[in-house]
C-alpha cells in the first residue's frame, strides 16, 4: 500500500488524493501537522532522493525564515531538524511504498508512468 505524506489543506495534496481516488488506488494518508514526522523518516527520504528534493525552498514557510537561518541550510543534517520543526517546508506530497520514496510533488504524467494507471 502507498502512504501519502502531506497536509490535507494543501492544493497539491488535494490534487494527488483526487488523482488516486479516480484511479481506485488504495493509500493511507499521513498528515504531518497532526502525526508529525521523524528524523529517521526524513533522513531515509533524503538519502533516497536528496535533501534538496525533500526540502522546499519555494514554500512560504521557508521564505518567512530569517535570512541567516535560510543560509544555514546547506545539507541534510541541517535541513532535517528544520523540517521537523516546520513541516510545511517539506515538499508535498511524498509518496512511499514499503519505506521507499516513489514520488515527490505532483506531475500527472509521472504518476501515470510510475503508478501505471
């Protein structure tokens, strides 16, 4: 089964949830805001796809950080604590299956290619 990590009020997450429902793909949803995220999970994701893919510098939350904090994020070990503290900085959604990152973000063609629907 797929796990979709995100926050329910995110427009991109809503698109993905609708996309999955339309294709009758079963998933479980993990809400960062209510369920949190662990350093171990984030480290695993960063190891798999790179911290720059998981850490969303385009997010409003990131843009609202002090410039000195933004400048300090130069690798996964510095990004992970910030993502735990500010889960809105995590790129959404992250889709995993058996702890393997399958997709990050939303691109309908990639979803069709990867999920084969």
